[in-house]
């Protein structure tokens, strides 16, 4: 086995598939290109881009036009750019970056949409205040406007005391709040929730006033953050998608300009693309037909690799019907033995075959065991496969706990998981804590990542100022001012994350240096730049609606989180950054999308999150006709298993950690023989 020999007949067949794509491009016929794992989907995409550049380049240049290629992640963007080579004709970027580029100049329209959003959000908050039980005491207040004005006037003092214990908090607030309102403090958690909503209403109303007076004329998208700051005219990822769709849908002129400027639009990993994006492209497609304007839209991906809840998946045929289907079956990654298995898993119209005539020789085995077998199982293959940093072993685990444990940041994960926020949003744990796409990290993990990035760069003596601060902060500084700024930054110290942050804020409040303050403000984005203010931010994000008697214990838990050994934080940072410098690398199933590895072990069990029958249900229902609801769940699991097993090039082992008696037949239908760990 060498995976090198390809017959001329197969090459001709593969070339014909690419020619079919080229023909559709020439005829401006929209396509959906499905290619199984390892079939060269990215290659087909890049060849299509090259074809457009080579055959239409002069025309595009003469009309000042470009090609759009939108990707799902920054990693994919960089890969395509590198493989495509240097060209100004193709605009390759993430979906969010491209959508913002398309609409950012339509500030009048953006402000109109933003105004509508602010108004809607304000109405929603007022509805909560009028109906939610915990605000009943507020509804009984007669002089609401007076109460609101007092709280607005004392906003700074209020934020200074929000991190205090319940008794201290009440005392502090009563010092500036009239006695007639003291009854609202009977439940501190409800009071804080109320004030948060009242401040938000005031912020939104002030923002609307600024817009009405013509003082706020610009909406900004900040790719570093995934939470909106609407009152500051700042939007995040999800809101950008919403605004882009509204603007392109509402304004015909915008549609006209886009299709005039970009007659070719290619979408990478279409199955993971948000529905808003597909709807936008359908709007453009319909409008181009309406005005008899040439536009080509090509979707490249694989429906069987749709593993994200936010991805359009199979719904693309509903949202953008009448696409011309082109499929590619040749696998350039794996041995025949692995291809045979993944064909059984996906079990659909695409039956892959190796493009190589020398593809025999792979090894795949399915084992049944228990959790205490894991270490011995991995050690066995570490020896058998001669694992080292040049021949790594990649272990795919279903539970986030195991990923955190084996990658060395178990305490961080468990402490975040135990907070009320992640208990409520348990479905998002994988994405918000473990996503290697920064735009998808949760608000708090994203902030931790920025802090760690700053800490690591600051502690590296070779890091220059331009990597610590945005150019706008230091470009106008004199040499003396730069020297002073560097001196302040070098004063920041602290082995733990907690002590590092305390040092940051101590200098922030002691030094009268606006540039230093600006650097810190761009990292943290807080109301109050003190350690207590930071703790309060975390408290509001992770322990919202907490009861009064639990506030102190919650703060202690946050301090414990920040005091976790710095080695764990570096391990988590390296995991998110995909810094893989060990013999054995551990991944979530989702985290391996688009990757390929010579040696793979997949650890599998029944449950996934709160789904106690994730894989047992799949094997039980394998090849059985299901209703729509059951089929949706089955398909999601099938896709996850397909993506995981298709990462392997040569060696694949699956270790199932639960009793398989009830669904043994389903497993054997795919993997044939089942072995026991003690065999």
C-alpha cells in the first residue's frame, strides 16, 4: 500500500467531473457539488476558482469585478488562499467577513435596520418588566421615573457595589436610594436583574435619540466579539447575518450592486452555512434572473458532513431549489478498508471508491470495552503503531469531559460546566468552551482566550508592541511615549490568571496613561475596570438570576476558576489554537472536521450530553425506515460517525465503552467483527 498509483481511466473520469463544473460556470447554471470525505472537495473548489480567473480574468478586470469565495472558518480561508496563490480577483474570506464587506458601506440602511433592532429589543425588555413574576415588586412602584433617574445618576456607585455580598450590597444601594424603594432590595438577584434591564432600556433609548439627532451615523461589526453592544452601535456575528439579510432583502439597489460587482459566488462547506446566507444567495439568484443578469452560484461540500446545528444541511434544497447536482466519488485520503466502512456508515447515493489502484492494506477494528480500558487500549496502539511526534496518534472522544481531561484542562472545563449558564445551555458546551473557531467561543471563554493571548505575548521577550496593541493606539506616539507604554506593560505580572488580571487593573487605576487604558479596554470591554468589576462581569454572565444567599459562594467559585494552575490555562489555550506538539492528540468529534490523520482511535459510547442513546439508537435503527423526527436525530448521529471515521488514512480503531448486546447486529452490519478489549 502506498496510495500513489492512479490509472489514466480514473484520471479521465475525475477530469470530466471538473469539466462538468466548468460547463455550469460558463452557462451560469447554479450548482451543488457533493464530494465525500477525502474526495478533493477543496481541490474542485480551487480548480473552479482558477478556471474563472484564467478564462474570465480579463473581463472581470475590465469591469472592475471580482469572484467571491466564502468559507466557514479562518483556517479554511487561509488554506484556500495559500493553494490558490496570489490573485486580486478572488475575494476569499469567512462568511462574516465577506457579508460585512458587502454591506458596511450602506450605513444609512444599516442605521435604519439597527434602529428597528433597538426598538424591538426595547419593547421586548418592557414586555418582560410588565409580565415576568420577578419584576412584580417593580410594577407596584408608583414613581418609576424617579426611581430610574436615581439609579441612572448613581450608575457608577451602583457598579462599584454590585460585587459585594447581599448585606453589604443592600447597605451601599440604600445610601443613595430613597427609603420608599428599599422594598425592591428584598431579593438582590431580582433587583440586579431589574437594574440591568432598566440600564439597557436607557442605553437603547439614548442610542435611538443620538440616531434621531443625526449624531450616530455608523454601525460597526467587531469580529473579535460574539456579543452585541447595540447601544454603542456595535454588532456581533449572529446580528451581522440578520442585518445582511434584511438589507439585501429590503433594498433592490444593494442587490443590483452586489451582482454587478460579483458575478461568481462560490461557497465552501455549504452544509455548515447558516440559513441566512443561503437565503441571501437565493435573493441574489432570483434578482439576477429577474433582470436577466449573469450570476453563477456554486455550493461545494458534503451533506453527510453536516454536524453543526446551525448549518443548513439538507434544507438547502428547500431554501435554494433547482440547483444542478454534481457528485464526486473518488477518495484520495484513505485505504480501501476504511472507505468500505465509511460507505456503509453514510449509506446513501454516494458510494466512494479509492482513486488509487494500490489502496489495499489499511487496518480497521471495532472493540467493545469499558471506560477503565481506555488507557491500556491507547497504550497498546501507541506501541504497536510506533507513535511519536512524527507519527502521531489522534484520539477522538465523544464527551467534552474526556477531551478536557486528556488535554490537561479538566479543572477549567468542570468549573465552567458547573456554572448556571452552562447548566442551562448544556447543548452549547462543545462550541462555547472547546471550539477552535474563535468566533464561536462563548462570551466568557472568548474573553479568557484574549487574556491568555495577551499574557503569553507579554511574557515573550521577543514580542513587539505592534502585536500587543492595535496600530491606532501606538501609531501617533512619540518615542518617549512608546517607552513609557512599554514600561507599564512590563510591570504587569502574575503567575496565575487571577494575579495577572489583578496586576492589569492595579496599573490601570494607578497609572495616568490613556494608551495603556485603551489596550486593556479593548481586551476586556467592562463597565468598571477593577478586579471586582471583572468578577461582577463574570457573575452576571455565568451566574445570572442568582439568589442573594448564593452570591458569595458564586464569587468564591469564580476566584477558584481564576486560580486554576496556569499550566491548565496554557493547555486550554493550545487546544483552542490547535497547537499539537504531543505524541497523542485528543479531539472532540466535531473538532476534527476537515482533518486527516494516519492513525485514529475513536472512543464511543451511548450518551452524548443529555442524549443517553446517541449511538445505541443509531445502531439500533441502522437501515430501518424512520419518521421525520427520528430521521433527523439518526442523520445527525450518522454524520458525526461518518466524519469521525473518515479522518483515518490507514489505521482506525473504535472502542465502544458500553454494553452493546441490544444493538450488536447494527454494529456488525457496518464493522463486521466485534472484538473484546481483553482478547
